[in-house]
């Protein structure tokens, strides 16, 4: 309405200006002629102005409808809140995070569900607590609105659950062996370095066990690789079931495994290995076999010196091959260990 009034006043002013100019430059013409010519020009301006107004109005309505559609169908939860954090409006995605109907959600404080500051435009990650008693990782983007709603804020909330799940999956793929789910070699070596430093600080013993499944190549050649994979998975599960939460287990490569036992002397690891031996041999395999393993056990009070990782692995490897040379199905410990070298009896 204001725009129409302004347009009318502007055109009326033009009419007066055209009439005055006609009297000055064409004094012989009748005044009605000036007015007629001026009226025709101004009428054209009025029609053009009205067409522009109509197009602008249609454009504004289109933009408004488009904005409403985008807000309604956005995969993000969108909330319009006042300066105190109370919800004024929200889209369907945001509504799905609440038990209540839309009209009951409006008027509630969004700060009950997510901690967000309203100081300017911000983007940050946090946790969103929904009304279903659960929560999810979220990225929140807060923008202050302009114009008539300058005291209001638009809060865009994206549920990052799927993104985090995919990131965790990629992290597991990078750190774990695909067949057994145990740590892979690279990840284990990083954990071993940490444990060496910890043992050096605390003065507590730590034991490393290097294990090799006996005659595994024959199992693969005789029964096929699928059955070989079954044996590897069973052995991995047996290692996990008998270990403590602080122990670290790794598939070192092929049929080799490494177990790191913090706060444990090499001689004390024998009870753990005996349980593993019994469970591994007694498992009801799909083929009539009784698999065994050989291993080298080393450790003690570790030093945080350079090369300690290589020293431990080399010593365990030497003991492992000593066990194999003596007939396999054995556990070998260092000469200075309080426990004697043991042959596990079938």
C-alpha cells in the first residue's frame, strides 16, 4: 500500500512538471494539450510501474514459497528461536525429534536439548538430547536473523550419527584385521610403544607372547582356505575370551599372533596360554582336527630406550622358533625366567 501511494505521488509530480514545461516552451498551445500529453506519458509510467509491482510481488511470493519448501524438506533440523532460546517455529525434521505435537513444541526452550550460545553466527559440534531419551552427535549452526526478526535466531542442527558411524568404520578398517577383527600389525606396534613407555614409568612388568599355529599350511592345503579361515577366527575368539580387558591382541600376519599382557611377568602368562591351548584344541571344528600352537614368551620390566620394540619382538621370535625346533606344541620362555621351559602335553 505504501509503495502504491509513493508511486501515485511521483506520477502526480511528473504531471505537474510536464504541464509547467509545456507552458514555458510552447506558450501557443492550449493547456489541455499539455495535460493530455503529460497524462499519456504518466499513464504509461503507471502501467509499467504496476506491472513491475506485480512481477516483484510474484517474485517475493515465489521466494517465500521456495524458502518455506526448503525449510520443510531440509534434512537438517531447523529451529527459529527468540533471544531467550524459546522455539518459535521449526521444520518437519526438527519436529521428528520430539514426542509432542508441533503446537506444543513451540514455546519450549531449545536449550533443554542442546547447549548453544546465541552470540553471533557460530558453527560447532555438540550432543543433541532428544525427547525419546536418546542423544546423537550433531553439528549446530546458529545465525542471527535480519529485518523484522532481528531479535530471533535460526538454528540449523545436522544429525551426524551416520557420518560418525562411517568414520568409525573407516577407523576400524585402518586399525583392525579384516578376517579376525583383532588389531593389525601397524596398530599393535603403536600400542606396544605406549605400553613400553608405561612400563618404564611405573616399573611394572609386561609380557609379550608371539604365537604361531602349528602346521597351518597343511591345514590350508588339506582342507582348503575357507576352513583355514575358520581356524584363524576360532583362535582369535579363544584369545579374546581368555584375556583381560587391558590385554592387547594382534594378528601379526598369516598364522602369527601377538598378545601383550601388561602388569604380567613372563612366567605368569603360562596359565593364560594353557587355557587358550585347551579351548583351541577342544573346539568342535567342521573337520576332525585338533590344532595346536607354539609360542615364545618374553618381557619383564621394560625400558623406554630406543630399540626396545625390536628387541622384544626379536627375542620372542627366537623363542618361538626354538619351540618349533623342539617339536612344536610348546611354550618357550627366556633362560632367566623363574618358570622352566614347558612342553604342552597333548
